[in-house]
């Protein structure tokens, strides 16, 4: 049996649920994907980008407390986070096609 997502230090039930929405159901999957790809999949599944959430994941995968990230290391992670976020702009951000994202931008909403 695989370890649950919440077995990674710093990640709890909310992270486990968010990763499940992204199709990631175990700590092993996250480790295999790496922090950047796992976080990218979170964003594609509709999670809002949040720098602290990103570096909490990075620190957890290293077995470090979330607040251990400081100084130059934190600045470097911020650059990685910003690049990751920017790479999703104009693509299937939040799981939407480019057309759906454009229609949403102009306020066109699907009726239910």
C-alpha cells in the first residue's frame, strides 16, 4: 500500500484532497513527479496558485519544516514558482481550454 499524501511532512488533509482532485493519490506519486510537476498538476486541476503552498511542498519533499525556507533559497524558489505559474498562462489554466478561458475572461458563462 502506498503512503498517503499527508505522510509528506507539512502536508495535511487539505493538501491530500487537493492532490486527489489533480489525480495524485499517494506520496510516492508526488515524489516521482517532483515538486514542480506535482504543483503544476494542482494548478491545472483548479487550485489557486499560492507561493507558500508551493514551497511547503518543496520543503516537505526534502523532509524539512515549511519555515526552514529562507533567504536566497526562498528567492530562488520564488523564481521557480513564478516561472511555473507563467508557463500556464494562456494554456489550459484551471483545466480550461484556451477558448473556455477566453470566454470566461469576457464574461461568457455556461448556463446550467
